[in-house]
């Protein structure tokens, strides 16, 4: 489904009308009231965007993969040179900032983490809470990344890697329940 500017909440409609492209939202995706999704943003199947989150695709594109979730007060943005793309079963924690980067499948970006331009996060990785991932960092699959500035601390165990998908699936189920209230 493509969102036309005149169907957006007051204020967003005027901005969207000036942008070249509006959001494309799969029918099974869920955006709670109070979240902002504007510009060239794609939300794939069963993805969700939560209270106070801002996804602003004004100068490039944002793609949120299937069954991925952007939690409360997170900010997803981009740069003219780099879009922001997220794979399947990604969890972006509360108040995280994800900017102009590529996030692989089954990644957890912890609460308050900051991921900057041209970063590539490999599949099944965890970015710890409040980590600062500086521009251009390449994170191999299965990594635990902590600190500010962030460093790769170790490889995740297989059990730890499996938990990442479980967390994302819990948000798929939560979004289904919330749809019933609205």
C-alpha cells in the first residue's frame, strides 16, 4: 500500500506533498498512532513502528524488512549518499538512532545505541545498549558489539543468535494484539 500525502496526519501531509515519494506500507505492517513515517520509506510484511519513533526518508530511502520492529522513540534517517536498509527480524530498541547504514537479518540494535553512516552490521549480531558505532565500521555476522566508541567484543553463541529472532517475533505478535485496539 502506498500512502498518499492527503491521508497523513495534520502537518505530515504538507511535508509529504513536497517530497518526491511517500511511504509504501505492506498491509500487514503496523504503525502505532504517534509514530512518524514520512518520505521514501518501505515497511515490509509484519514490520512495526512504535510510539514516538521517527522514520524520515526525505533525501534517500529507508527499507524496514519483514518482521522487523522500530521501538519507541527510535530515529531512522539517512544521507544523500547512503540509504538505511534493515533485513528480516531486526529489532531497533527504544531511543536508538540508526542513520544511513545497512543492518543484516536478525540483528538487535540495543536501547539508546547509535549506528552511523556507512556502517554494515552482519546478520545475527547484537549492538549493545548505548553503543556508538562510528561511521564506516563493518561488523561481521554473529558479533557482539559494545561500548562508545563500539568494539567487537566476541562472537555470539548459537543460542544467543537464536534469541535475536525470538525477540523480533515477540514484536510481531504484540503488533497483532495492538491492531485490535485501534
